[in-house]
């Protein structure tokens, strides 16, 4: 698939990894044009069989995504509409990155506030640069509530009390504290984050697409009651076992010495040998 016609995103596909760089000067404000491009990129990458992993970063070292354009929010109706019975545009746009059968990763090296934080939280994983990355939900300071998924994703990631501290305190959370709170997966030195994220992305992309997609779907079922989630897990496991690639890799694993002491002492080093 050709990713053409983008003016605010720079997109490159390499070995199953789609690199998406946000480039919307001066501060990567999440306005309607950027929302529309992110939405289109999400739709295209979801349908692209060549993509296994998508990595999002920014061309601006100071801003990942500043926040949603306040002018856009001011255009919303002041008469409260009826409660919706389906997801609106913004929720659909960000949630696609959570639900698509690809792995989505955020490499955060600048500020990600408000809608920028909510976009990052919708990705499967987040990695932040020490001394540079900052995350926050400042909406309450403006008299509004987080409305782009923050009130749902933060409590699931860090617990109710810490999520309320983030949203009601409206303070900036630097990378090291964000890591402690569960806001991001890891905080890494600026000179290491790029190589770490690339290595992880390419490593995941070397694994079977079906196993990646089924694992992600199974993890999402963890929000169900435990017994229901276990039933879903068994169903996804059975689907993965039945794939031709799983059968081939498991046989190769045994042929290459899997389940022997010598190989099992350093098992990750042999995974590349399972690639056909």
C-alpha cells in the first residue's frame, strides 16, 4: 500500500514496521487536519497486510502532540446533546489503534498533553525519553473534562487514585515519574530510546502476524470477568495453534534443540532461527 497524500505525517514502511512521524509545526497541535490524517493512516495501516507494527514519533523534539486545538472544542454545541449510543469520530479514531490487529507503539520525546496524551494512551505501548518527554491531562484547569478517552484509559493503566491525581492535579508528568505511575512502559535515555524502540518493533515484526493479532485480541479480553476472559483466551489460543505458521515454528523449535538445557539457557537468541 502506498501512503501518499499526507502533509502532516511522514510515513515509511520497512520490514513490516510502519514508521509514522508527526510533523505539524509549530507544536503538533491536534487540530482537525491532523485528526483526519491520523484517522486515514489508521484505516490504511489496519488494512495493510504488510504492516505488523506501527511506531509513532514526532519531528519536533519539544512536542509529540501538544493537545487538541481549543478552537475546535469551542465550536462544539453549548446545548448538551443526547447521550450517544455509539463512538464519535475522535473516540473511533484513537480506539482503532488499540483494537487493530497490529502493534502500535509511541516513541515520546516531547510533550504529550490532553488529546496528545489520550492518543498516546490509545497505543499498545509507550516509551518516553528521560529529561525530554512530558505527559499530562490539563483539561480540568480549562473547566472541561478529558473527553478523548483519558478518563477510561488512565485508571486502567495506573489505578483510580493516580489517574485522578493526573487529571485533577493538571500537572506535568516527566518520563521517570510517568514510568513509575504506569503512564508509559519505560523511560529511557534520549540517546537510547530510538534504538530500543526500533529493535523492539523489528523483533515483533519478525513474528507471525496471526499470533500477534490473536495475542492482542486475547489481552483485550482481560477487561471481561475472569472466567469469561479465560474462555476467550482458550479460544484465541486454539485459533493460533491451528495456523500453519505455528505448526511449522513449533516443529522447527524442537528440531533446533528447544527443550534442551543448552538452548533453554538463552532461549531468545534462537528465535530468529525460526523465521522461514
